[in-house]
C-alpha cells in the first residue's frame, strides 16, 4: 500500500497554490496604509449616503 509519488505531487501543488496566494496578498494597488484607509472610508461614506437616499425615497412613497 505505497502511495508512490502522490504525496510529492500534492506537496508541489500546494506549494504552487500558496505562492499564488502570497502574490495576490502583496498587491496593494501601490497605496500606503493611510491612502487605503482614506479610500475605504470614502467608499463607506458613499454607501451610507446611498442607503439614506433609498430610505428617504421609500419613506416618501408611503
């Protein structure tokens, strides 16, 4: 009941997968931490404004 090279192939596949995951984590669009925080905060403010507008619109319909 030997596994042959199945274990080695699985290790190689997993190593390749981990390298791909690390590559995607490292790309931060060239932004610093503060720039990223500002961008995310602006997105959240926009979402909040949109939600409030939808709430007002539904309130006016009633």
